[in-house]
């Protein structure tokens, strides 16, 4: 059975005021109706321990390479990293729900990406550079909420790095099917109109992904 993994990168994981969370919930409800037999799993990044690459992790990686003995804390942290990695690899479809933080992804999402972008697990090194290993037709949907508008071909469009980063990194891993739903402009436009448009896009995305089967 295929699995859809929902990666919630909102700091207030169940905020009733978040447009990205509301659109994400609408997507999940519609996807579940259209594909009731598929497994849906969710990870709330701000409710989970998401190890960051720090001195403990770097020390552990060095010991893995040299055959040294890990401390108990190094064992615990790397075990958690492996747990996150295996959960990620086991899914075939990904939905990232996130607000835009200073034109980029939330910091906890960056830490999460560092846990799943692992050589020989999700990509490999070759003489011509890195090559993705997740090449079995996986999909990524990003649901992003923002107070501003980032599709007007202006300075904000050029400097909105979050979707560029996510698209590039998942593509690097081999995930080429990428879509973003922007619930944008809530500080400028009528919030209800923004939500309605984003929810309509979420319904269309749910229908498309529900029909897709990876190979």
C-alpha cells in the first residue's frame, strides 16, 4: 500500500488561524475521500525532536566513518535521525504544509531536510556529481501560507527562496513531480477569498494525486 506523508512545518501545529493549516486540512479531507485505502501519516515538526547538524551529529558521523564507538547521546540522536529517514523513504507522496518565514522555509523544516538528504539513502555520489535515488515517480505538494504576494514578477518573486529550495532539493533526490499551492496575500486581500481559491486548488491537487500510482 502506498503512503502519503504530511510534513507539517507550522510552529503552532494546530493553530485555527493558520491559512496553510486550514488548506492542508482541506486537502487531506478530500484526498482521504478520494483514496480511502491509502495510508496517510503526518509528522508535526515542532512537536517532534528533529536533530540539527551540530557537534554531536558531526562527531557521530566521524565515528561511523572511522569505526569509533559512539556515546549514548550520539547513539540516541542518530537513531532518531534514522527513524525520520526511514519514515520519509517509506512514503511515495509528500505534502509539506508551511508558512513563509522571511522568504524561506521554517528553520525546523531545514533541519528536517538535513535528516532525509543522506548519501547512499536518498541520493548517491557519482563521478559526475550527486544522483537522486528516489526515482520511482514520487510527488511533492507544497501548501504555503503568506501575508504577502509572491507571484507578481517583482523583487518579492525573485527573493522568495522557499519553493526554489524545496523544488531543487526534492528534484535532486529524484522527485520531479512538484506542485505549490499559495494561500498568499492575507495581509492585503480578503482572507476568505484567499482561502477559497487555495481550497479549490487543494481539491484539484487531491484529485490528481489520488489517481497517481508510483511504479
